[in-house]
C-alpha cells in the first residue's frame, strides 16, 4: 500500500480538495471557532480570486480543516492553516501541512515560509516536527487582546536532499 493511501486511511478518509466560494460559510465557522482574531470572508474571497492555493480537508462531506498557500518566484508562503477545534489532535494538521508542502514542491517552490504566534505552542511544535526552523521575528504583527503580538517567522527548505 502506498504512503498516500495509508495516510488517507489513517485520517478517516480525509481528502484534500480545492476550496470553492460555496465552502466559505463552513470555513468561516471553523476560523471563528479557532481564532480570537479570525480572517474575514473578504480575506478568503480575495485569496480565492487572487489564485492562491486555497484548499479544504474534507472528511465524509464535512470540512474539517483548510489551508491557504501563496507560491511565487520559487517561494511558498503558508498564509493560513487550521483544523476545526473538535477535530484537532487526530493528526489532521500534520496531514494537511504535509499535503500543502507537496503542492508547493510541485509548483517548484524551493522553500516555504510562515508566521506563527509565539502564544501558539501546539502549532510551533507541529511546524518544528515538520522540519521548519525559526528564522526571525516580526514585531507587533498580530492583533492581540492587549495590543499586538509578535510573529515568529519560520521556514523550511523544499529542495530534494538528493
């Protein structure tokens, strides 16, 4: 059995598919349940219309997660990655991130970047486990309850090790 089929079975048949505008209500519901400062419908629509890689993780017809990636000039930028809070802890975030990395490689990206809140240790641990390293910090990047929060900038090389 190949690795992709094994991963599909391990994650309850969750499959990656392109996000559609019809998915936005469910995507927004997940975004709002997961984040204190969620993206708006307009941000998601702009990403779809700009041609960014907008993907949903679908399990039995239900969206359980999504990701948004921009790829240009040999670089990918993970703009958003989210698993529905009730579906977290099942390996879906790792599965989704792995698929997004594969897609960035397929588009000939040589490295992938992301920002993450220092107050999100689960996400930081996932990114480290998936080969990302901290390369910098963006001061006052994110809105926060008490003003602004820095962002950790992380990156991973996507070149084949061969």
